[in-house]
C-alpha cells in the first residue's frame, strides 16, 4: 500500500493497481485494474500531450495513476471501456505531418 497526500494535507491510501500498456500497430493499448471502483468513480485527464492521469475513488480509498508515454497522444482518438473493474483504453499517438516550406 502506498500513500498520497493532496494539496490540502489529507492523506489517502493508494492501492497498487496492475497496469499494462504496449504499442500495437500505431496504437497504445492500456489496461488498468480498478477493483471495487464504479464507472462513475473514474476520471481520465490529459494534463499534457504525453501523459494520462487516471483518478477515482471508492468509499475507503482514493487512487491516482499517472502514465507517461514516449510520444505525443491524440486526444481526439482515445477510446475507453470499463467493465468489472477493468479500464481499457486505446490511444493513438499523434502522426507527424510533413509540411513543405516554400523557399523565398
């Protein structure tokens, strides 16, 4: 068990949850086990282009999981599902666009 202290000084127990992600055909696939947490108790944020932050709570604890990715993520191409305490996400990295610059 680990602990997290919020900006108001309140300390929460944070259970270590199992998570995995891998890159499969230009798509990150993420699985995060959240036993005992309801779908309404989960919040997913993208604080920057390479980070996903998953937070939530249930009666006896608050959890926080921050995942850092090696490339920028496309926030418009994130698909999630949540069933039986398992959060699954598919996230597309941003595909770089080649821009031609005219020589003046």
